[in-house]
C-alpha cells in the first residue's frame, strides 16, 4: 500500500450545537489525543499502513480481531486522506467500546487508562502465542539476577508476544532488602508505561530526571507495610527499590498529576522540564547498559481541572520531522519552544540507539 507524504487527516470527534446527530458516535478528546500519539509512532504506523498486522491476527482474542482491524483502518485513513480532511472514527469507537465498555458514552476519561486498554486490546489480537503453556512454579531465586531476569522475560514472551509488545513493553526489576537478615529478594515484571511521581521543589519547577529518581528511590516499608522476608520468615522492615532491567523501544512516561484526596480529585500543575532529545536513562538501569538514550516524539497534554479538562496532543511527524498541535479537529504547527508546558501528561519517547532487548 502506498501513502502520501503530507500531514495526515484529522479525527473529527467534537460535538457542538451546530453539528448533526450523525456525529454522535465520534471521539472524545482523550481518545483523539492518544490516537494521534500512536499514529505518529513510526513503527506502529508502518505496521498498519503496510498491512503487516494481517499476518498476525489470531482467532483467540476476546474481540474476534475487530479492534486491531479497525485501528489499522483508522491509521490508514489518517495517512492516506487529503490534508486537513476529517476522518470519522465511528467503527473504531464501536470496537473499543465493545472491548472496554467503560468508554461507552461521552464522559471524560483518563488518557493513560485509555492507552493501556487500547494497547492491551491490540496486543491480544495479534499475539503470536496461540496456545499458552501451562504455568509452572519454578524457583529461580538461586540464579544470578541477570539470568533470573532473562528467564522471567522468556517466560513472559512464552505467553505474551506481539508486535505491539515488541515496541512498548519493558521489564522492571524490584529489589526488597530485609533490614534484619540482609537478604535481598528480586522480582521482574513487564511494564507498558512508567507512572512517575512528580518531585517537589521549592521553586516550583522540576526536571524529568528528578521524577525518575523519585520513582527509583529506595523506600522503607515499615509498620503496616512490613512484608514477610522469604529468608528469615518474619515480617520485618525492608527497603524496596526499582530499576529498569530492559528498556523498551517506545517508552511512555506518565506524569502522575492526578490524585485522590478525601474523596475529591486534585491535579498537580507543576512544570516538569523534559528533554526533547537525548534523554539519558542509563543511571536507572539495573545492569550496565549503553542503549538507554531516548528522543521525544509525542506528548499528550491535559489542560484545565479534574472537573473540566481538555486533552490535546503535540506530535512529531515521522516523515517530515515537524511538530504539530492536535486540538480537536484542528491541526496547527508548533515551535519547539512551546512543547514544554505544565499540561504535559504522557510523554512518548523512542529509543535512539540500537535496542537493548536481545
């Protein structure tokens, strides 16, 4: 399939008094923001445009292959339509609502939650594993951490293996050290994104690396949080720490701006300064790693409050390298100097160096 090199079409999704009822099935802004970020994820875009997904479709998915098909059709329509032509996503929305009924209707939802549901649905429909192996309880604690992490990764891939996962899934290492006996237990888990707490600074501005350091900072588990040490078999104070065992090709960083406090939601508007190029995360690797440099290519923004917010997207075209703002059905250029704001909510980074995921 060929496609034009112009900027893709836009998603028509807003409702207003001037629009006819025939648009009642179109998208909310949180969906539009995420879809534009995914549409500008080059390898995912090419996977859809070149119809590579067709060879991976399976019959085991919960949605009988409809979600991936409609997503691919939507991406194809965006990139083959005339410039500034509005694209109707009604069929896609019908499928995402079948997969995740919580997105039925027009209530505002969380963009990160929608991203997770969507990627999970797409992954399930192109999962290369048709027959999952029976679970086993092999004890890997006797192995060195790197080998244990490798075997846990292979165990994960024996059940969950797709082109979507190839792009977005990394592996997180958590270490738990007992303060009584000194024993350190480790666990390795896949992740699709990282939710970063926003560090607090007296002058009101923080750096993305500060947020990463807070996420990986050693925490003390004491009092009611005391875990049971698997070595001394007693509930003891422990130190817990995260590090990254495997870096994904596409790293999605979620800035935790929303919190629940006494039954009322609140939002942090702290300005987080993040690099557009050469985000170096090697200090957060659990082992020596030279492949942890990332470049930014998309941002999902949330403006307003928890009671009345609005999502937009800033995306870098994988063809022209130019940045544009996607705001409802409007697309306008944006300069590099305006990409950073206190509205940034989800940051999409692409690995700049060869993948470290062997």
